[in-house]
């Protein structure tokens, strides 16, 4: 296992939980993929020396079950490395519309050496 490439992906509640865990422990993960993340995913303010995790958010916008507009603004404001994708099909569409995009992007990510 390449410990520099530890990643987590989740859908709906799982996406929200994956995001919370990765953002609370960025030193453990290179990237996190959140497909229609449900629930509050607090985005910590980054400092110059804080570890960072790359973040992918996939959603149908607007998604009444998992609105991510506030999350997207925070990711931009705090200069996170993130990828945002919208797709057709609504909240229950599952990860299929973004799978190739997500995997290609995630495989470019590695944790930075400290």
C-alpha cells in the first residue's frame, strides 16, 4: 500500500462522512471524493503550514437533498485543491456519471512530504 495515496470516496451520507473524516485528518489522506455529500461538512480554514487534502465534489446542482453551494464557496475561499463536477440524474443517480473523471483526478494526488 502506498501510504502517500490513501484516499476515501463516499456517496450521500457516506460522502459527507468521508469529507468530515478527511478534513479533520488531512495528514492521513491524499484525496477524498464526495458524491452528493449529505449533511454538514465543515470546511476548516487553511493556514500556510496546515496539511491539505485534495477534494472532489460531484453533485446535481441544485440537489435538494445535498446542497453543496456553501461548501464550494468555502473550498474556493480557503484555496483547497478541489474538483467540482455537476451531472444529470439527481441525488439518487449514484457515482457512475463521474467515476472516470474522479478516478483519473484522484490518481494524480499524493500526500505532501512533511
